[in-house]
């Protein structure tokens, strides 16, 4: 064995969650279940950290190719990571660790969700391994398989909740996801026909402004927009994300939609960059902008706490789509570098951490309160101060106030918009921020308003709903850690930008 | 005759199902038109990867190009596809009865003679044919998925008489369901140790290893497909009996 390089660890990052899924499925419900899963997530996290460190140490644009089966592209399948994908892997590793900790509590015998744990853990690990496999794949068809794993396991996880609304949402999510996958598969068939290979890099070498490539790009965009839930295609997201069990909502909003977004960015900038046009990027930006306004407005009108957060995801995804018009203008056709890409990458990380923290905190508040009505949250800050604090910190990041990751992300976005002279996006971003403040402060002001009848009277306990249960400290702590990470990212912006843009770093030296 | 307007329509002004039908027909039509235009306008990369596969087929351990692609050149995809199958099974599997036995035989008093004869005559033949398909996959069309589908068909035939019941959540069933994935992963990672890279079969053993993986895959695929059928029938039966109760009353 010669020296260890980051690419050698890539298969392990896919296979470890698969192994965890198999073991979780075989052992079934067990007293050690939580412990086993936590140790798997810890190992997984350490492995991802090691890979990231090795990758940073190599100081390259992208890692060496890991050649599966010794065939090499185009005959076989290769694995490869670049700065963006290693960042997504690291983010997945971190969120997997934290949400697994949370789930071990959420699905323990203390709460009535425990009988679902038999199905939850295997599906959870399949989802994680699908995400990891997606972020390192260098093959167009392999990406399709990964999208299938992610889509099917995510829909099954939503259905886990078991009530009528969740089942309906899950079925719709499944069908929309399959439709999106089919669009993608059709595009891959066209690409294979005109390029004779499925390897992304080899397709990129021969990509041109030709008709088949353009059609493929359009189909990929439509298919993935369905999965990402950009504005007119967002209809399935709020019910699916709102009705899922809390840890599932967190991972769906934080990572699963981002996985499709990652593929879209990869195709739009790297693989089929030649086939994209300025007009198309403006259309994507306009849809994103409408999504910001519409999503924020729906979030403001929502009466259920989790539905509000789900609509906020629709709005936040809109911001990331401003990447498409802004980067095209500043950097030519096919490059994912420069300030717009930095803003987008930062937005993805900031939103993932903040939204996961917010969903977990909301789940805790709902557990404590007994139901998800926003109106019933009055005065909850007295009973659950930490969870309301987490909600507030995550909210600050989503609105984009300093000092938080969301602030840096929005700052980067605004400066890019000014630099490129496309001032109209500035208006959209600022309006979105104000609307965001409206719907989040609506919740917070309710939570902090003290209702003397409930809080101060000694009979407060009896008026509390029967179904409420004390929230375990682990669940609160995990949400708090995520919120603190959001804050830390706001104070330490260079860190993320360095990982995702090692290229510019090397060139700069 | 037109003095009296006798056309009356009580439905909504815009029929939603008709609208969605029109929309989907339009989308399909557009996709079809685009496909035809692409096929006509552009010659494309006519050969694709076929020549490369023919060149390397001798190194793959099998002679059937499809099996070579599925189990050797792109074995990683197949491994993940098997995981997809397991996800589907997980999604529909019932969660109760972990401790009931894997296989149960119930004596049914009323036997259907024709069904019994069918089961006695056809099932063994199907099982043998599935075994042949699995074996033949190395050099002609066939393989794990086809053999698994046939075996699942045979088990559907066996389920018709309510004599046999399989508990898919028993320990044994769970082991058999994950068997193919476990074997695939074990072989794949063990080869990192021996050959230096994931799923790199050594030339001398590649045919054997592929057959081993395919055999395990056949078992898992059979059980997975049979479980899909059983859970579908189970939910159907529940609704049918509900219906009967209501109608009798």
C-alpha cells in the first residue's frame, strides 16, 4: 500500500451507510439499536472528515479518479470529487451525525414513534448512502441510479408517519420524483446517443451548441426542477416536508433537494455548459425570484409550524437559483467559479444547517406542545427556552441578519448582483428578506408573548395538552449545536469558501 | 329550432381531468416530436460503447455482453440497483410478526383439483427452468433478474391455494432479502484487498464470482418480488372482506 489519497476512501463512504442499512434491517428492534446507529454515524463522520482533510492537503482541482473494476470510463464507472462535491459530502457527514443522534432519541421507546424505528433506520441509511454516492459519481447513468435510491427512500420515509396526509404527500412526492427521474433518463439516452459515452467529463469534452445537447439540457433542467421544487413545480414540497417525521423533514429540506440541485449545477456549468444560454439563465433566475416572494408569502399565511418552515424552503431555494443569471453574466458560459458560485455554495451550506436546526427545534416544540398549530405556541418560550432560542438563531440566518451564515450568503449574493449590474435581483433579495422577517417574527413574537393565565397560574400543568411529552435533552442539544454551527459559519466565512474553491486558492498562490 | 337552447351542462366550466389529459398528451407529443427530430437531424455516435465491450468481453469472465455490462463493467450500478430493490421492499413490508416462522403450511380442507395439478406439474418445471436461465446468463440472454422473476411467478402460483404462507419479516426472510447485497458488497470490498480496486474480478475467478453473485441475487429478487405480490394481495383481501361484511349486512 502506498500513501493514502482522498479518492481511495470514496467507496468506503458509500458502503459504510449501506452496511449500516443492512445491519439495521437484520437486527430489527433492539435495545442496542440506537447505540449501533450512533456509532455508525460517528465512523461515517470521521471517515468524511479524513477524506476532506486529505483532499484539502492535496491542493488540487479535483481528486484522482477512483476506477471501479479496473475498467475506467467510458466502459466502467469512475468516482471523483471536486471542491464542491467534497463540501457536499462533508455537509452530509455532519448532518448525518447530528440527525442520527436526534433520531436515536426521537425513535426511542420514550416516544410513540418507536415502532416506526424498524423501518426508519434501514431507509435512513439507504438515503445517506444514495446521497454520498451521488456526490462522488462521475457517470451520468450512475447518477440516475443514485437519484432513484434517494427518491424512493425519501418517499418511503415521508410515508413512515402513517397518517392520511403523510401518505398522500408521500405518494405525490414519489410520483413527482419518478417523473423527474424519467425526464433525466430521457436526457441521458439522448446524450448517450450523440456522445457515445456516459462519463460526465467525456460528455463535457464533446458537448456543443447542437440541438440534441440543448434538448438534453432542457429535459435535465425540467426533471431536476421537479425534484428541487422550484417555484411553479413546488406544489409537492410543503405537504411532503411538513408531514414527514421531524428528522426526515430536516434531512429532506437540508440535503435531499440540494442533491438534485447539485446535479443541475454540475450539468449547467460543467457538463453541458456549452448548451446553456443567457436567456435560459434569466428564466431560471426569474422563477427563483418568484419562488422567493411566493414561498415567503405562503409561509406567512401558514397556520401549521412545519408547513411554515417547508414554505420557507421553497423561498430559500429561490435564492440559490439567482446563481444562474448572476454567474453567467460575470464569468462567461461554463464555469462554476467566481463570486456567484461562492454565494450559491455558501447559501446551500447556510440553509442546510439553519433549516435542519429549525425543523429539529420545531419538532421539539411540537412534541412539547402536542400539536403543530402556530397559534398554540403562545408563551412557549417560558417552557422551552432553548428550543425557541434555536428557532430564533436559525430564523436570523434565514432572514440574513448578522452574525450568521445566512448574512454572509446574502451579502455575497448582493455584491455579485451589484457588480454584474443586474440590480433587479437586489430588489428581489431584499424583499425576500423582509418577508422572511415577517413570517419568522410572527412565530417568535407569539412564542415570547406571555399569557399570564397559562404561565403564572399554578394550574398551568393541567391546561397543557395531554399528548405533550417532555423533550429529551439530547434532542434539544442537537438542535442547539446545529444553530451554533450556523452562527460559527457566519463568523468564519473563509472556511467554507476555501473548501469549495481550492482551485482559485491554488491559482492565487 | 334554435329558439330554445337545450344544451345543458351541469359540470364545472373547466373539467380538471380533461385539462390534465390534454396537458399530458401535449407533453408526450412534444417529446415524441423532439425525439423524431433528433433521430432524423443528427447522425449521433452510432456505435456507442458496443465495440469497446466486444474488445473487452474476453476479460470479463462471461460471453454474454449484457451480463458482462451488468455484472462486470458496470457492476457498481447493479449493486446500487439491488439496494433500490431493497428500499422498495422496506417501504411496503409489514412491521408486525417478527417472531412468526418464515414458512408455514396450512391444511386447507377444500382443495381445488385443477389448481393442485397445475402447482404439481408446472412449479417444478419453472424452478428448473429458472435454474437454467441463471446458468445460461453467462453466455446467452438470461441471468439473475430473469430467473428471479420466473421463481417469483412460481411462488405466486403456489400462493393461489392459501396452503403456503411466508412471513417476510421473520429473521430468515430478512437475511435472504439482504443476501445479495451482502454478498455483492463482501466480494466487492474483498477484491480491494486482493486486486487493489473495488469490484475488480481476477480473470481466473471472474466467471465463478459473477455466478455466485447472480445466484444470491436470484434468491433476493425472488423473495422481494414475492413480497410485493403478497402485500398487494393482503391489502386487497382486507378491502374485499370489508366489502363483503358491508354487503351481507
